[in-house]
């Protein structure tokens, strides 16, 4: 199954990762889904305060 998602490597302190994994389990999400949820929430909050982020076609 193809996906348009880009795979990344993120480094976390062990305690922080454990806490995020705990929250993910409580929310019945995978760790990856929880991280995506948190990132989306951060983007939405930023854009509410600062306006829409315009992204060029290529990164």
C-alpha cells in the first residue's frame, strides 16, 4: 500500500518518549498517530495566532 507520508527520524529524551507513548495508549492511538496529532494541533494553533503558513511546492 503506497503512502504520501514522508518517513523521518526524531530524537526524544527517553522520559518524554515514554510519556507520549503513555498518552497515545490512553487515546487508543499508535505512537506515530499521536505524534501526527500533536504536530497537527501545533500547526493549527500557530496558524490561528500568526496566519496560514504558505509552503512552496518543493521542500
